[in-house]
C-alpha cells in the first residue's frame, strides 16, 4: 500500500482533492476532523485547553468557541505553540494508527492523509509520496475572503504556514487548483494512477 500525504496552504483546494480521492475509492483521513473531535466536551484535550487559556473560550453549551481560540492563537505565536503542544501529538497518534490499520487491509492500493502542516511538522518521512495543492496567492486570498475572513485573519494564518511555493517544490506531486474543478480532478486521477500498490 502507498501512503499519500496531502498538504497545501489554506484555501488551496485540499478538501476538494480529498473529496475526489474518496470518490475514486481511496480512503482519506483529514487531520482537521481529528482536531475537531479532540476538543469535543469531555475530551482530555479540551480540559487542557481550558487550563491553558481559560474557561472564557467555552460556549454556554460547554463546547469550545473555535473562532475565539483561533483569534487568540493566531495573534500570539507563543499561544499557538502551546495549543499545538496539546493537540498535535494526539493528532499524530491518531493518523499514524489509522494508516497502520489501512496497511492491514488486504488489496488496498492507496490511503491518504490530509495534513496542512505536513512539512512544517517534519512528517514528510512518514509517507511514501506527498502531493501539495496550490493556487495563485490572489486566488487563495479571494477564496478566504469569500469564507468571511478578514484581511488580518488571512495574513495571520498565512504567516503560520510555509509559502505554497516551498511546499510545491518539496512534494512529489503538485496539484494546481487555479482553474476548473474538472482539471484538478484530472490531476488527482493522474496521481493516484501513477502510485505503486
């Protein structure tokens, strides 16, 4: 089985790549989904976050106010590192266990994990192949503005990631999401078709 890491900047099209891989029958795990699950009420990670940053980040329902936490950590490098120290080891353990399970599935050719900070966290050696998704900076910014983000929020998040060009250069495959969706899907199919079993 070939393990495929999917990475790229925010707003570059990673989710669409993951969705199309799923349509092609490739099991895909998105680490953002793991991160969301880890901070559900009653989870140890949520307790640690409250201990680190205060109960003011909880909504009345007891759920984490993710937007408030993001505002805090993307404005403060030390706070962001503290949050990553809580979440990232747990996320790493979860996707590694998932990949191990995939390797035990008879006949499975490819399994993919979406990790936005794959290169930043030094995970490249954990995958057989890596695909980076990118688009032009102007398109990236337009997409993020379309999500309702402010220019300040966009700049803060971009500053927390490597430039797209760096990820593109280091990856085994580059997926360019600038044009029509069908073109991106064709690129995804070309990548999966080229992977060894």
